[in-house]
């Protein structure tokens, strides 16, 4: 079986360093374009804005590593926001019941995606696209066009509070990223993920339960999107039916520019973290220099295209 271990792939291991260099150049560019705008607090603010995307990208990365894709992450964020606000009604007394309900919903969605892909043999793109559409419909119907309520105070603290100079949401993001990185790099489960994505047939012949690994990836992705939805609910403190709109494209962009191969089996988590920060920082700079939403979409598409094209050329070499 071919090696798919990130540590044995020189190109993949250099990708985070390359991306970090680009981020440093972007910071320097901002300092030149808007003198005095680059401060520690501003960078932590960017990290808070990137935290929800970064958490979603962790789940998306795992799905892509096993050779799949998850288009339902944005709709899971939206559904979490709708139910989190509706169930908590601004009270900490309903905190755990609300979180428990959101978790059960996320687990059910992840399991449904896995069943569709593994049991019904529906292509991951099609299956998660169907899930995305169904969830969006539920989100529009459930509040009956008049969303009410607010997030529990504890959730508002997670969404907008600080631990010293560091936002709580950034702390949650970094902790989840660290745990995911350790699991992928240093555990048997991590080796199974790379094996299944790199060569599914060989992984099966070596005794790995491919279906269990792939199902776990989809469930993990749904749970990460749910956590991001809780954080966004705390930040917004209201129900928003547009909250998950950009997360599909941006999470894919973060995963791909972080060095993860779209066909699976190659990549890692450090690059994904930097990729999420890069995408958020890039959008912030474009806003700062007056680029509109259309221009941002064009830049986003070009970034994904260039990264995938470069990865394809490197693979051929």
C-alpha cells in the first residue's frame, strides 16, 4: 500500500510553512496599505472571526481525507443556530438540554450522510447536497418566518467573550485542532483514515473497516459544524437564516489550500488551521480596500482553482 502519511510527504509537510509565509506577507501588505492597522488585538479579532470556519474545516478535512466531501456543513450551522436559539430562549437553565438536542441532531445528520454514501451508494457530493437542501427547508419552515428568542448567556460568552486577550472561540478552535492533529498523527485511528483515503482496497485487505472509518468522518464533520453553529449563535445572539451561507465554499478552500488533496489520503490539520485563518484574513483585507461581495467570490474561486491546479501538477510530477 502506498504511503499516505503526512510526515512522509515532503510537499504536504512544506505546505503549512508556505501558507504561513503568505500570511506574513499579507500582514505586511495590510500594514503598508493601512498604516497602524496591524495590532495584536486585530489579529486576535481575525482569529475569532475565523474560529467557526476553522472548526468546520476540521470536520471537512477528515471527510476529504477519506475521499469524500460534505456540502451540508453550512446548513448544519444554520440548523444549530435555529434550534439553539429556539430551545434556550436566553436562559442558562435550558443550556444543556439545548446543547444536547443540537448534538443529537448533528449525530443524526452525520449518520444520514454516512448511510446515504455507504449503504445506498449515493455519491458524496449528491448525498450531502440533498442533505443541505433538506436542512435548509427545515430551517425556513420551523420558525414559521418569525424567529424568536436569544442565546443563553453562557453561549454568548463563548461566542463573544475573551480569555485574557484571546477569544474563547479561538481557544475552542485551537483545542479541537490540537486534539484532531494528535489523533491523525499519532494514533491507529489516524493511520486508518490516511489508509482508507489513500487506497481503500488495500486498507480493506489489511483488515481495516473502511465503512466505519468513513462513517466516523461524516459524523465528526457534522459535530464540528454543530459546535461552530453554537459559537455563531452566541456571537449573533439571534436566529439568522443566512449564517451558514459561505461555510461550504470557505471550508473547502481552507482544507485545499492547507495542503489536503481533494482525492483523499494526503494532508493534515496544521495546514487547515492556517488555511481558515488565511481565508478570513484575505476577506478582511479585501473588505478593507473596498472590494465588494462579487469581487470576493471571484478571488475565492481563483484561490481554490490555483491550489487544486498546482496540486494536480505536483501529483503528476
